[in-house]
C-alpha cells in the first residue's frame, strides 16, 4: 500500500471513530431530553446517561477537531505508541458497529415491551404475586381505588389473602395479555416492573373478568379498568403456565367499565 | 414484527444501561495507566508465593478494566521483572477485581447482594489458587512465548536496583548499548528503565485520550455484539427450552459458562448481560458466568496467546473452568 492510500484508510477509520462517539453522545442526549429513557432504564440512572452523553460528545468533538486539523495539514500524526493495545476486532469494525447501532437508534424509536415478552417471561408467576422487590412505600391507609396495578400486586404480596380485598373498589390501568389458560371472558391486565433496565423487566398484574369475550381487546391494548375485587377459583399452574387439575383461589378484578387509553409515556412500574 | 421491535428495545436498553459504565471504566483505567509507576509497583511486590499471588490478583484495582488493556500491561510488567505467577494472577483477577465492575454488578443485582460478594470472592480465590500453582514453576521459558522468555532471561540479575552509570570508558565493555537523551552511549543493562514507559507531561493528555478512544472502540464493538446475542436469546428462543436448560443445577452452570466463553463481553458490563438471564437461570449459573467470563473467553484467549505458550493457555483454561464449576456447584447445594 502506498503512503497516500495508507493515509486515507487511516483517516477514514479515525473519522468513523469520531462519528461513532458523536452519534452515541447525541443519541443518549436525545433519549435524556425526550424522556424516551423511561422506556429503556430505571430512573435512578437517568443522570448517569445524561453525563455520559456530554462526555461522549466532548471526546468525539475533540477527536473530530484533531482530525480536521490534521486533514488541513494533510498529515496524520502517528498514534501514540506509549500505550500499546492488542486489538482483536478487525480495524474499523468496532467503531463501525457502534456507529451503525447509534444510527439505528436514531431511526427506530424504542417502544414499550409487549405482551409477547410478558408471556415469554412467565406472566403467571405474577398471578400469585411473587414480586422480587420488597414493597418500598407500603401504605395501608391508601384508598383502594387509588392504588395502581403495581400497588395492588405489592399489597397482595404483603398480605396474600384474596378474601381480605373482596368488594374493594379498583381503578387501574395496564396492557392486555391473553393467557391461554384463562377462560375466554378473562384477560390479564399487566405492567412491567423495572429494577435496572428493560432487560430485567418482569410482568406483574391481575386477571380481569369481563362481561363479554376478551377478543374485543386484542393483546397489548392499554386499558383503564374500573370495577371491584372478587375472588375466583382459576385453574392455572403458576410455574408451568399450563392448566392443572387443582385450582387456586385468587383475586380477580370484576370489570364494570373498560376504557381503551393511549400507551402512557411511563408504561413501567419501579 | 412486534418481536423484532421487542428485541431491538431490549438491545438498546442493554446498551444505554451499559455504556455509562463502560465509559467510566475506560476513563478510570486510562487515567491510572498513565499515572501509575509500574517499576515502583513491582518493587513493592511481596516475595512469598501465596502472598505474591494474592497481591497480583488484587492489583487489578489499579489497572485497565478489560483484557485487551490488561494483556499489554502484563507484558510490560513481565519484561520489567514481575514473577510470571503474579502476572497470571493479575491477568485472571484484574477484569473482576475493579471498583467499576463491582459497582456495575451491584447495580444489576441490587436485590441479590450475595451475587456481588461471591463474584469477588470466587474470582479472587480462583486467580490466587491458579497463580499459586504456577509459582512452583520457576523456569519462565516453559510458560512464556519464546520471544518474551528470551527478553526476560536477558534481564540483569538485580533489575530493580538502579546502579550508578559507570564512569569508565564504554569502549571496551561488552553488552548492548543505547543512546540516551545526552547522546552518550549508555549500557542497556544498567539503564533498563529508560526503555520502559515514560510519558512526558504534555503528551499525557493525548495518550489518555487515545487510550480512551481505543478501548471504547474495541470494548464497545464487543458490547454491541454481546447485546445483540442476549436480546435475541431472550426474545426468540422459546421459554420452555430456556427453562429446561436453566433450572437444572448442572446444565445451567455449564450453559452459562459456555455462553461466557463465547460472547466475550467486557467485564464492566457483563453483569447487565447476565441480568437478562437472571429470571430463567439459577443464581449459581449466573455466578459461574460472572466469574468465568472475565477470566477466560475467546477474546482473552486470543490476547493471552501473545504472552503464554499454547499448552499453558490450555492449563489455565482447564483450571479456571474446573474451579469455577466446582465453586458454582458448591454454591448451588449450599444456598
């Protein structure tokens, strides 16, 4: 390879590198400012992502500036060899991958996880409410109709006797999951709970008894449901998600009014 | 289509959560790499084999986060006279015994603090044990690649005590000479330190930045590949398959170790990767992943080949794999 060709390849690699840093910095900044971070990670780490975006933009900016200077002088400085790295990825692959994913992130907006993930992760675990987190703000005095779906699951987790809640008013929102093992006039109203990021989101929720067939509300529709609590006996195995011969008594929302709502901006519980 | 969207969201979520930690680790390691005087570090090393192994495993706290940065450091330390066994302990433990890695693991497994503690304890125990075993072999030529062993055998007998430059004539002395900054020939054996890393003040920031970008590029690329694999496994492999594999104590540990060896994800962020399996795999297998992955994976094997003979690499692999498996199995029976 002659000197000129070598120069331009090196130049292109450094260019991709700077672009990748700038693209990721701007993508993280966009997520921070637009609130889309809520679809991806727990609010505890919003600040961390924001700072990261600024640092990445700064490093990318400095690198791009250096490159621009070198381009005007038509001379690339030799890379500082005092710190040697052995690289395994072919030259340019690492930064290209980073650049491509950042661009994809700019083109495709993140979306809330859907009922498919809920089924994949075993929503029926939540039928018998074994959430992993301990309740953080447990208030016994809260009015039943003011509890969110996640509050209900946590309350049940603390005192899992269905009869204690029978007759209480409910007003909750969540998305629809069609559990195959529930009868046709039941749907499962669910929300994901995040402890760290969407990767560990796990679904919780409660079964809802409808007056008509659930096909009216396809999976992933967001609903606000008002009604009252009843106890029912349903034949669902919590672990295997299959029908069993032994049925279990559990809390069910008896829906009086069902309203479709748009997907909320903060679809997850924490 | 919805599933592809789900996979993409999970993929982005992993990256967005992991990149701040990756950046933090890279910044810290680049700063330390430039600030720390390696020669003083080696001078302070204890001579007792077990103690040396333990200290070697712990100095990872002072050095780069990932294998690709650690391997060159280990090479430099070896050339400057660090015992081979200590270098092995360092290479095995350094990716895990590190403040950023421990913090990231804590964030991912907040509700299972035992994962964080046992990860550190197991990694230290394994690295120290293997390092101790290798300290019985004093002949470096049988461990290291020939070119590296040759350079170490040429070391002066007391490489760490700088001697005054001899005032006599250079002309009739044998040996290798270098031209120092004064343009006077200096005997290499007496002035070995001139060849080691020496960074002048104005170059420091440039070197720091270059190191940051280099590590981000390399580790970021691996992170993208690892995240893509993790999110695809989560979305596209049926739940029954994963549960069957993940709930058995034996197969779950083996599966996670295999995965750790294959994906080669950076230790700063592998906790988030492991988190995506936490709901379907046993805690012991998650632990096995977190302990084994940073020590041995495809990428680090490739890198370590630049230091060790292939046979030694196989020993390292077998020892690390066995110890991880045993410890994880013990964990699954005790907890």
